[in-house]
C-alpha cells in the first residue's frame, strides 16, 4: 500500500483524486517518442480506454462494473489519476472553458476537496508521473505533442519503461516548461501521478472474478488476485 506520495523539491504535498479509469497499456515505437512495450498514460490519445476513450469513474467499483459486459483484453488494468492540489486550477479552468460534461472530474476537483491519498491508493502502486492537458473532452499527453525529444535535450528528463517520468519534480518542471512554449495544443499542462492495480479486469472473457458491489478495498485487496 502506498502510504503517501512524495513531496519533491518543496512542492506542496497534497494530492487530489481526478478519477479512476480502465486502460490497456500499448507498445509505442514512433519517431520522436520513447520506445516502450507497455506505454501507460491517462491520455486518451495513446492507449485504449474501456469502455471508451474519455471514460472517468468516481470509484474503483464503478470502473470495474462498467467492464463486466465487455470483451476485456488481458492487459487491461484499473488506474487512478492524482493531481497536485496546486496544479488543479488550470485543469479545472480548461474543463469549464470547454463547456464539456465532466461530472466525475469536476466532482473530485472543482470543490477543491480530495479523497485521502492513502484511501485512493489502497493496495495499488504508484507507477510514475506524466504531464497532461485537457482539450475539449480529451486529455493530451506531453508525449503526443512532440515534446519528448526537446525535453531530453533542454531539461535532461527521460522516461521509464512505461513512458512515465521518474518523479514529481521532473513532472512539475516539464509542465512549467511546456506551458511557456507556443508550439503545443492550447492547454494548461499539469503534472499527474498514476496508481495501478494488478487485479485482472473481469469481462466477457476475463479470468478474474470481481464483485462489482464490493468496496474498492474488498475487490482489489485479495492476495491471490495479483
């Protein structure tokens, strides 16, 4: 269990839950991007989301239940996106300016009251950090905005085997750097941390049995589900 997320470089440590989602990590082998067999991101651009792109859920139970009638790929996993409280403002402002329907994201973030990180991350693990921006219903990654190679050269930041930044400080630096550039999508870039659970997602052909009425802790904590 993750007890807390680190506060690197004196950045305030409070984290807010944006929401839960189900996604399938994919290989990435494109020019100008990191090469990885298991790219993992909250962006809608680079990996498949279930049941469809843009799907956010307010709880792990809701996310798991939404997959019960689907044919779920073996690699699908449950994730949560956490955002530092001092970076939520730009994210929310872009949602409101777009006028899109984001009840889950706004319910968790707009009030400014987040769920404790310890509860969100129960039995999950922090994968790493990324930099995202909201644009009319979709989250974009800094990777899909041709910033990766420049980030390596100008900031000296690199990504791991999942395409994620190693820590909060690196993600904050990349977000600040991207926000002063004029060659990206017109979004407010912000850092976010991803939590992943190893529990296999039950679907039409899924091997795991998950009770959709159970709490997040009950559904995901069983030792033999890993």
